[in-house]
């Protein structure tokens, strides 16, 4: 996958504030591809292909920040993993509530980095409205991809911002909409994804360009739509709209008897101009499993293989004192792919929908699919709705470890207070603060 250069437009706010603002991001395909201006009028097919590949690339983020950093941030706040970082103590202090959160720190990348794919999607959609280089069906293929990744990027932003909400209209980055509420934000994301799904239905049988290997099995409009519907399903459960979720489930790639690891992935390559997997353990940044989480797992759980238990525990002492013997080993190569959404998540969502709708048999059937794969006996606990939801949340903790869900799951069920605090004085943040550039934008643009 080719890497695309991005330019952050700084100094646009009165008073010369220059913090990175996701709303002031212009994506420039450079040096091997045309500029934004060049694709605004009758873009060629090659230019549209470059925009689409750039869209998929930007879903991963950039060298400095991106999807990998997002996973580390939300995993840390949710107390499933920690980043023992030798040069940045805020991973263990501020993100764990032992010091005040900073709205201009590196961890604001969990919000700001996803402005890039949103901007890229808007450029692509505008370009498609002003070109005759491809057929109408092909245009809808590009549009369906753009809106799918746009909706996904907005969902990551909203997960980080929570009740702060997001801006749903940034087509003109210098005249963005006001922040929507959390509920309005989810509804807006669902609308974007629905629009993408409709466009994919009208995109014919094949895309106009070759998709990267991370989309194997999702490389036609029909199969990519299953990816789109899976993200829409995620939105529906965040909305607690169980009837809608039940309708969406069969439109995804949910497969009760299939491989639990199937799903679209972000791919990486250490050879420039591409980027390597950003989640590798290094001498200065070791990603560890929270000891209390892994010691509470059932004996024989195969999911424990996501961490390696060391003979001598690793210890962190900068601002926080904490030891754990569990070192993550999910990513060991610079070219390892990172999943976006997997069938295992869909199976557990199926269990959650069933539990919420009072279908105990279907809920336990799907729970047991995951437990069997993990080498565990069938679920034998209580079958009230609350008991089943708690069981599903526990399975999600281990099945979806390091995939960005624990914090969001516990927050949507108002259970943040149940997250284990490994160190006295730690807290679970409800959300990140609004990035400073967003705050300043509203001050100078009331």
C-alpha cells in the first residue's frame, strides 16, 4: 500500500493558535499523485484510484499517530493494557487519571488523526461529482468506499470524545458545523454508512481498481458492503437499538460456523514509502497486559496466548509504580496486519442482541461458539439478561483484547466503575477532552 503525504494547515485560527486541528486538514497526494486542485475538475481514473487507495491508507493513520495509537490510548483508559514507555510517562499517568488530562498532548491523536480520512473522503466525493472519466456504477464504488471509511473514522473520533460529540459537516473545513450531541453523532455516522451501503448496491459487480490485501474477501461492492454493514452494526449497538441491530446482523459477514478471525484489516509494510506496523514492542515501548485482567481469566483459555508470561515481571516506575509479567505478543513483525473488525466480534454482538431481546438460547449459543474456540466449557451461569450481558462483556474483554472495545463497552453499559484499578489513585476517564484547536476554533468562531 502506498503512503500518502498529508499537510496540516496551521495558523488558521485568530491569535496564531497552531495545534493540529482535524477540521483544518487538507489531504495532498504528493509527490507521485496529483494535488487536490488537480482532482477537483474531471479527475482521471488514475487520480480517482489514487484517492481511493489513499483513503484506505489513511484509515491506518500516519507514521506519528493513527489507528495503532488509538488502540493503545483506548486500551490504556480501559485498563486492559498499558504502554510501558520509557520516554513518555503520560501513558501511565494522565491517561490513567493520576494527573490532569491535557487537551494538547499526543493522546489527542485518538481524535485528530481521524480528521485525515474524513477530509480525504470529502475530497473524493467532491471529485466524483465533477468527473466523466468513469461510469456511474464505478463512481458509486469509489463513493461507497469513501463513505464507509468516513463513517468509521468518525466513529473512532466519537469513541474518544464520548459526550463531547463530533462535527458531522466539515466539507468546508473553514466553516465546520457545530458539535453534535453523542446521540446525534451516532445517528449522523449511521446515515453516512447507510449512504455508503446504498452506493455500493449501485456499484456493479467489481470495483474499478485493485484493493489491497487487507480487503481480501471484501474486494467487490457486494462483499465490501458486508464490511460497511458490520460497522453500521457496531453503531446500532452503541445506540442500544437492538431491533435495528438484529436487522443489520445478517447483512454483515457474521458466520456462526466460520473462522472467527475473518474480517478486513489494515495492512503494513516496513519498506518506504509505506509504514510498518505501529504496535511492535520495542526497548523503549513495551505494551503489557494488565496483570489483574489476565490473572482473572479462566484456566486453559487459549486467548491468554495474546500475551506472553515472562519469568521476571516488567516494572514501570515513572510517576506510577506497576509490575506485570504479561507482555503482548499479538504483533511481532513489521508487516503484521491489524484487524478492523472480525467475525468473533460479530458473534459476540449476535449474543448481545439475543440477550437484549430475551432469546436465551441464541445468546448462549453464540457465547459458546467463542468459548469453544477458546478451549473453554460451555457457559453455565445464570441466564437473566443482566447475567448474560455481564458474561458477554467478559468474553469481549478476552476475545477483543487490544482491539479498542473494553473502555467503550463498559461506558455504554454505565459500568466504568466496575473496571479494576490496578494502582491506588488511578481513575477511568469517561472521555478525552476536546482538542485545544477545537476549543480555540469555537472561541474565535462563535
